[in-house]
C-alpha cells in the first residue's frame, strides 16, 4: 500500500496577505525624500492641534463656565439671588422711621386766652394743634365734634352720659349703674355681684354658689347626680282648688272647707247626723296635671282615724272617700300632697 499523500496547499487555497503598498515612485525616491515627507505630515498634525487649542482659547470665560455648569443649578442660584434681594428690601424698609405728620402748632398767650373768655372765636384750623401748658377749667359745656383721645387717665367727678360706650381693652369700674346691659359673648364676674332684676333668655351656668332672696323659674331641672338641699321650710303657693261637696256623706248639717293649692293643702270636715259611706268631696285642680298624679292623704284627728278612707284620682281632680259611714257630729280633717 502506498502512503496517503497530503494535499499541499496551493496558491489558490492560501489566504491573501495584504501587504502595504509602497508609493509607485518609492523606488525612484531617496531616503532623504521620504524623511522630508514624514516630517511634513507630522507638521500638518501639529498645526491642526494648535488650531484647536487656539479656538478653545478664543472662548470667553462665561461660555467655558456655562459648558461645565448645569442649567438647573443656574435657575436655583437665580431664585436664591432674587429671594435675597426681596428680603433685603423689606428689611431696609422696616428700619426706616415712620413719617410723622408735620402739624403746625400755635401758642396762646395770656391776652389771647382773656379774649376767648367772653367771646366766641375760632382758633386755627383742622391742621393745627392747640397746646395748653397749664391747667384748663371749663365752666360751661364742651362739645367735641370729632374723636376725643385721652393720653392719660380720665377722671370724672360727676356722671357720664353717652348713647354707646365701646371699650376695646380692659375696663375697671368701681361702682357702675346700668339700666340695661346686653352681653354678646361671655361675661366673667370674679367678685360679688348685686343684681336687682336678672332676666336670662338662654342658658346660664354657675360653678359656685348663688345666693338670692327670691328666684322665680318656670321649670327647675336637676341634671345628673345633682341634689336639692333645702334647710328651711317649703311653701307651695297658688290658688286653691275648687271643691264639690257630697252633703249625703257629710250628714244632715255637715260642712266642708279646703285651703292650700294644687300641690298641698288641708280639708276640714264637720259631720252632721245620719252620715253614710261615700266620697266627702271632689277636689278639682286649678291646673290639670300632664299625667295621673300621686295623691298622699294623711288623716287628722281621732274621728278621721275611725274612717276607712281611700282616694279616687285622675289628672284633673281627686276625691277623698270613706268605706264606712263617718262618725256623726265630729270635727276632723285630711292633709293632702300631690305630685306628678
């Protein structure tokens, strides 16, 4: 067997190598010419770099900074500068002294004051100021058409009459008599207060004690865990209720009377002869209760204790009755107390 023959690379299969092409006239040039041409190319490159540097140097410093600084930073700096300028202007304006109006002054001599004593005269005009160095005593009335400004204390030996008085700040009043006082918001009284007549249309709150000789209310409500303490007597006043007497129960010649009010009172009974069981009388209230009331009755006297009494009631009246005939020819009575 013959060994396999390896294919030798041919010129067609060899990769083409790119060789630098020399100038066509390289053979005709000398080494000196080639060196001069290389120097010329390097000089052209140096000239271009120098031209770039010259153009960069021609740029203004501001343009150089603008190329390096962000535009948002410039806007922020501008806002800071404007704000600082506004604050500086306001500060300078606040340091300026206020302009004081130039009001012409006129001094009055003693002769001028004597002349004004017995005559009516006009002194100066509205743009002038009257200055009195000493004390001034005005015997008659004084009329101020404009505002009255008092720089010091204001003292009055007599009364002050004014349609309205408005106090913007605090006011200390020693003794004040007010016919009608209207308070729009809040009134705080720290010391004792004496009021002849007090009418309250809305709600009033008292954190301390209230002392009054007489308090008249339409309705008194104790809220929460409040308690009503009355150390003295309680009197229930008002017109007496009407009565309708049952003569048969009272007996022949028997009479009955009542005194008190719708809330409490006493019934006085004088029986006659031949009494029978039934209701002594019907008591009608002057003002009807909203609901059926509670009627508490207490017998007075031994003869009342002998009766087996009971009560019939409704919101307009009640009756005192006896289950057995009352003792004849006796005087006794009943006390009653009614609550709603």
